[in-house]
C-alpha cells in the first residue's frame, strides 16, 4: 500500500513559532492505483498533506509509511531514491524562468539521471521528442522551445503536468492543477492525469477547489477541515449536506453549497461531462 498514516500531526514550517498544527491526528490509508480528490476550505491542510505524502514534511507525531517503509528512518540518499517514485506538483510550479520548456519538461527524468546526464541535457535536451509528446497531450507542443517566463499561468501549470508524464513516478501528488485553467482546459487536463494514472496503475491524490469536478470524476473523496479529516467516503456517499458542513463559515470561492438543497449541487454538476 503506497501510503499509511496513523495519528499523524504535522506543523507547517511557517507555523513553528506558534506551534500550530497544519494536520492533527490524521489516520488514513491510500491503496495502489487509487484516485482520490482532496477538498476543503483554504487552510484546511490539503497542501500540507500532499507534502507529507511526498516526504517533504516530516510528521511531528504519529506513524507514516510510504510503499511500506518509514521514509524518515532512511538515510538522506535512500530517502532521495524513494522520492523518485513520487511526483509532487505544486499549485505554482517552481519552473526556472529563463529555461526552455523542453528542458523544464525533461527535468521530470532527473531522479533517474546521473549528474552528467542532467548537465548534458541542459546543454542539449536529451529527448526532445518525449517532451514534445508529453506537451502535445496538453496542446502545448508549440511551446517546446519557448522560454518558461513567456508562458501564461495556465501554460505553466500544464507544463508541470507534462513533466509529470515524463517521470517514472508511481504516485502523483497534485495540488490544485486546474486553478489557472478555463473549464474546457480543466476537463482536458484532469482527463490526461487520470488516464495516465490508470495506464500505469499509479496512485493519484489531487487537491481541488472545484467541488463539482471532485464529485463527478473521483471515486473517493476526502474532506479536510482545520487539519482533520471531516469525511472520507465514496463519491456516491458524499451528500450536499456534507459539503455544506465542510465549507460552512469558510471564505473559499467555491460553488455555494450552503444555500443549496443537499441534492441541488449534484443536479448542477451532472451537466459536467465525464473525462473518460
């Protein structure tokens, strides 16, 4: 099983002074090949959970294992090797602004490359065709040799997703991949991510503010609030009332479930086509 958390609490680095926990007492199991949506108001702990799964944040309490191993019991080198099996895609990807897109996409292979291979690819891209093919799945093939700082926010997000396709990761941990995309591009991007995860039987954990997409496209939905799990259920078990309670008194700009009847949200999202 890729991820098991038992009683895990995590302080976000920015909260070290006041000691506040971003995650508090989480217990969670995620199986190989599962596709899970994380939903919840801003500050609920979604990003911190993704970083914890990616072995980027060390739990302050509780037990955490990735692929059956406690990553924090490993040496730095061993933990780095484990991270090659994980792909963390931040909401704002840290892409070098002066770099060409082809080089940025091929960086998805860095965990498998030696230092010399990585340096050589900076001078002459090692496999531009692979980068072109990955970009083409997001209709970005014409940006292959563009500079990253010439891309729009949405193009940068999709460039990061193309890097994911190049990787050999067995778990995709994706933070708000649709935030800068229009509805049509959002559906296309989500379809590619889910199809790629299914094709290689990789685990996909994706945080979303688009509640309607989570409820129509993901088999399992985890609701987070105040660093705790509010619910963890199959999508057919997630009601409008549960979503309303999750976002009550929150300031997120999401489809307003608080003023809707429990089934009203479902009726509204039913017009969204399935990605696959």
